[in-house]
């Protein structure tokens, strides 16, 4: 049997990027200035105005492409974001998946002390942590054994994969513009500055925070205006 790897993290890496704060300002002013770059000293004020007044289309003239390796359950949440996002995911129909499975770290909050609508999590006891990790690892190992057994019998990939749990890792390329990324961050991060307070699942927030770091570096003026205006996408 293939050796199984248990992971406790997510991978999000920037593959390609186009545009920046200048492209936002340029798109906003084309109706008045034509093909002329805006005054550099006025870009900050212009972007703040666009963000505050919810003029969103100038934030779409750019693109980020990321490589992500995350558990399947994270992808299923991620793909709820459809406007302005493009996805190409590794296919379990056409290839054998990798023997990599997600097991949360010991400090991952485990117990919901809130409600289903407004979850709030607290740390589990040492017994709960150990039980969670042990049971996940055992179930993953059992599922992988059955998966390889089916493949060994000549069963097609698309059928054999049915035994695998959503904790197995998948890989994908995702592309989005700044406007869509801001909408993603507003729902997939927990931040006291947000007008709309969100309660995302821990694992997708790990991915969102990696995207946020990249976005902040590439669009510093836009990112600052986003935070100052309640972390709401225009």
C-alpha cells in the first residue's frame, strides 16, 4: 500500500498576477481622460472614493492566479464563490489521487459552543484532540486501503474514488480579480474591522489569509481602502 501522509496545513501560492492600484485608477478615469494615466498623487483618494461609494467595476481589470493544495471539503466551500472566479481542479476520474489527508493540529478549535447559524469554537480537551486525530487517521487509512484494492482489481478511477473521504487533499489552479477576492475575504475571514462579521470554517480561513497577504502586497492602496471601509467588496 502507498504510504499515507497526514498534513495539518493548506498551500496557496501565487502563480501569476496582472495589474495593481494603477490599473484600478486607470479604469475608473477612462470615461473622463481617455487613455491617460491618472495623477499619481490622486490615486489614493480616487480608490478610497471608489471603495466608499461602491463603484466596483474598476477593481475587475486585473487578475491573480493561485495554486492551491487543500482538503476537498475546503474546495467545496471555495467553489461557492462563482462570480469572477475560474477553477481547474485535479480530477479523480483521470488520475490516481495522492495519499495525503488532513488531520487538524492540536490547537485547532474543536467544540462548537455557539449555534449552527452562529458557530463559536473553543479548544477541545486533550482526550478530544487525541480521539479526533486517531479516528481520522484510522478512517483515512481504511479508506485508502479500499481505494487501492479497487484500483488493483481494475476498477476505474472514477468509481474507486467513491470510497475516499472529503479530508483527502486535492490540487487546483484558481484565478480571480481584486473585486472577487475582496468578496471572498469578507466571507472567509473573521475580522473585527468587518461591517459584516463572518464566522468561516477554520481551514478555509487559513487559505483566505494566505490570499490576503498576497493581495495586500500587490494592491496596497486598494487593500487599505478595503479595510477602512468595512472589508466589503465594492
